[in-house]
């Protein structure tokens, strides 16, 4: 607080920052002179519908491809699942037989008892 009083006593309450007269009168003109020339783009306006149509066709083709790929996978899935289940059951049976050291003669004898 003492510093503020010291500065106020030395400088007073006047504003030490002044803007020269007419400073802001020529700023818009100077700013507009520094901007580059603007050329309208007529090509992009006329080609815009063509780009939209091309993008729509690409999106339609991609969606159709995805749709058909999923429909083919879903139709093949049950057959593939059955094959995988059968293979895993055969592998489990083979592992169990190997673990118990059972050969074909023992399996025939076991089945003959029933």
C-alpha cells in the first residue's frame, strides 16, 4: 500500500499514457492496404454438387459392401461353429484317451460289456 501512495505522490492522478491526436483516424485505411487481394473461387461453387454426389455414391458403396460382408458371415457362422465344436470335442476325447493310456483293444472291450 505504501508503494501505491509513493507513486501517487510522485506522479499524481494524471494519466501518463497519451495517444497522439488523429492516431485512430488512419488505422482502417492502413489495415485495408495490408490485406492481400481477394479472388472469388467460382470453380468450387460449381463443382460442389459434383463432390457431394461422388461422396454419396462412395458412402453407398461402402455401406453396401459392409452389409453383404456381414450377411455372408452370419450365414456361414452356424456351420463353422458346428465344425469348431466337433473338432474340439474330438481333440478333448483324444487327449483323455492318451492320458488314460487306453488303446483300441481296451475301447472294444469296454464297449462289448454294454
